[in-house]
C-alpha cells in the first residue's frame, strides 16, 4: 500500500500526465478508446491503461497513438507535456541534489 505521506515519484507523475494528455487529445478528436485502439493497432485495454497512467509508455506505442489520433508529428503533444511536467522535473532534480 502506498504511503500517503510520500510524494509520488517522477515516473508515476509522468505516466499519469501523458495518459491524461492522450485522453484529452482522443476526446478532442471525437474518438472512443476503441476507435483509438483500432487506429493505433493497440488493444482497448492498452489504451485504457495508458490513459490511466498505469503503464510506462514505449516510444513506438506513443508514436502509434500519435498517428492514430491523426497527427503527423508528436510536437503538439510533446509541447503540452513539457509545459506541464517541467516544474515536476525541476523539483525532482532539486530533491536529488539535496539527497
């Protein structure tokens, strides 16, 4: 069981964030998880797990999702992730320096 006094680690924060951003873009495209799974050559279960931040996303899988959403380049999604994750990354680096 997770200790509520601990901060989630960077990997957990990142996986959760990426999942939320992918879900946001899926909804923006008017797609269901099933439609995204089919267009990405993944299973619906994989899409659900990714959107819930339960799995580490491999780069090939990420690119399949990007193309499944109809984007030629991941730049738009990467930029949004960068804007959100940068404060978390800075905090993680500072904590490592102190520790």
